[in-house]
C-alpha cells in the first residue's frame, strides 16, 4: 500500500495538542471515520480500538497518567 505523502517529518513526534488542532480542522463527516494509524515501516494501516491511561506500575516507558491509543492486533 502506498499512502499519500505526509506533511510532517517521520522523525519528529506529535503532541496531543498538535493532534487536537488537526482534528479540529476536519469536517463533521471525517470525524465519523475510524481512527487509523499508518505504520510506515510495515506500510500498513491499523485501526485504533480504544484508548488507555498509564497507571503507575504499567510500564517503564510512560509516566503515570499518560494517555495512549491501543491498536487493533
């Protein structure tokens, strides 16, 4: 699958604030779309199935309270 060229650099990270700003620019119809993530390394689209918030003992990577997306396996 070849996806349209992104307007962002693959080596940078996005904040939730930046994501919110982009979401606020979508039409109401686009906001009804399935939340989807593109994995450029596997060149595949993966649906987001739900969200989570890291707890104190969840992992060593995220701070407690960090919001995250859970991808469809």
